[in-house]
C-alpha cells in the first residue's frame, strides 16, 4: 500500500524532484499510519493480497473466458430455431470457508450468461441454469477450484 500511495503522489504531481519525493515519503507515512490506526489496516492483509494476486489475476482471466464461452452458448441457443431452454434450479455447497470467497463465486456465477445465483447463504448456493447441461459440475467448477487455492 505504501508503494501504491507513493506512486499516486508522484503521478498526481506530474514531476519528480527532491521536494516532491520528500513530501511524498512524509505524506505516504502519515496516510499509512492513519490507515493502520483508524481503519484497521494491517501489513498481514497486504501480504495476503500480494501472495494471492497472481491467483486473482488468473481468476479474472478464467472468468472472462467463461463469460465469453457461455455468451456464445446462450447466443447459439437463442438463435437456433430448434433451441429451447430447459431450465433447472440446482442447490449445492461450495465448501469455501470465507464469506469473501463465497460472494465472489456467487457473483461469478451470475456474471456468466445462462446461470444466475438465486440464493447464497454461507457456502450454500441455489442457482438457476438456463439449460440442464449448464448445471453439470457447477459445484466443482473451475471457479470453485481456483477459490479453494486462495490463502486467507
């Protein structure tokens, strides 16, 4: 966070000289102290963020890929003359320990065309799928696998 705050200071000033750098270091230290004392920020949370950042970047890439594939499948279903939805509602438990992971999974399911998270309570999910095959393996999807690797 300190590096990010300092870089923002440099970017917002638009130039670099000794005075800008000294004020930037001082202001960064003050803002970081404020975040620790008032906002409850900890260095451990930053370590967890950096430790998990490659995994989250991979997750975003997989999410974009799944959205693209699902979009094509739903468009094919909508445009084909014989294609008709075969909706199903499935319930499953993700087994993910944190609220953050479960909320991220619920939002990822909803963002993927053809599926919609109706209920998410803890690790319990109720999901509406436009077709039965969209529900197959949803409890062990690539999203769940990646989120299980996150170290919180």
